[in-house]
């Protein structure tokens, strides 16, 4: 005779799906559907008949991989990648280095004002990117910068310095967040490790180099991957600084080129293909980096 499941058991089995439903719906509507629609647009183009003035003169037709071919052969896109590569080399090195240094200092046994320091370092991250860029932008302007009062005569938005000026904004805003991630990971380490090392005569420097940093490797890898993705997607800083200087073009970064193609030139199809290319490169770089450091960071064979 077939046994019947109690109604309470059936309700308990459906409960996880009910909790997951809002997240699944939001992910589908605001992530999966836009990605699919972008991929669809990247395979289309506008065909103009005659002068393109009458009804039906402009039609959307299948373009195959023509948009991708044009995107991959666009010199402006690859020039933007080179600029972002230089920008990222500065940001990743300085920002993650400072974040690690601050995390180690705050976790030191002799630190003072640790709570105040954590808040002070994290506060810049709470400032919206546009606001932070405009604040720094006005400090960079030759007519209002306080550096001239100090006798420093440097054009901070010139062709040779604008990349460093943008990198400074990203470093100022992102160091505190990465520091907090690393510091949280350090606080989860049992204090007995450090006490045993001190009993053996290890100094704070040796504890940091030989115990803390190796334990922090997974967290360092995590912050590096997030920072690489954020660097590839740089858009706010150059866009907000662009009205203040003529050294930043409308295609300074790959995402700025997508914005120009889509909303200035009105070519949604080319912009969609370029955005797919950018996403693919981002995935390759991120997963490639994880592949290289996986064995060292996560002790996998």
C-alpha cells in the first residue's frame, strides 16, 4: 500500500524553492535576459534602403559575426585596452599593496586607535565614485588646486599625468574596502599561532611575512580578482574627469567606447558586440589568473 507524505513534509520540501524564487526572478530579469538580448543585438545590424527616409527604409537584418569582426579589428578598442592596462598596473599594485600593509598594521599586537583607523581608511569607499572623482578633479584643476600654494607646479590632468591622477582616485576609494576584507580574514586566525611564534622568538615582522601573509593568500587572490574586474570596467573616473580636460578621449576605456557607440552614435548593434568582447576578455583574464594561482592559494593538486 502506498504511503502518503504528510502535508507538513511537502511544505518543508517546497520552502527552499520559495526562498530562492525572488533571487532567481531578479537574476533572470536583470541579468540573464539583458545578456541574452545583448547577444541577440550583437548579431543584427540596420540595413538602409535608398535614402533611408521612407517607411521601411531602415530594417533590422541578420549580420552574423560582422559586428564581432569589426569590434576585434577596431584600433580604438585596443588602444583603450592598452590605456586600461597601464592604469590597472598602477591601481592593482599600489591599492592592494597598501591594503595588505594597513591590514597587517591594524592586526599588530602594538597597534593603537585601531577602530578609528579602520573607519578612517574605509570611509573613502563610502563616497560615490562620481562625487569622489569630481572632488579630486577640482583639486587637479590648475586654477583651484592648493598644490600651487605649496610651490608645486605640476599639470595633473596633462597627457603624461592624467592616468596617474585617475589611478589615485581609484586607490583612494578602493584601498579601504580591500583592507577590510584582508583584516577580517586576519581576525579569523587563532591568536595561538602568533603566541607560539613569539615564544619561539619571532618578531612581528617575521610573523607577518611567514605566518600572516601565507594564511591570507586566498583573501589576497579574492581581492585581486575583484580588483581586476573593477579595473577592466573603469568608466566613472575618466567620464567624470573628461569635462575638466581635453586629454581624455571619448574612447579612453573600452566601456567608454561602448557608451559612445550606443548612446552618441546610436549604433546599438556594434556596441552590443563590443560589450560581449569585453565580457569575454574579462572572463579570460579573471579565470586565467585564478588558474595560475589556484594551486598556491587553495592547495589544490
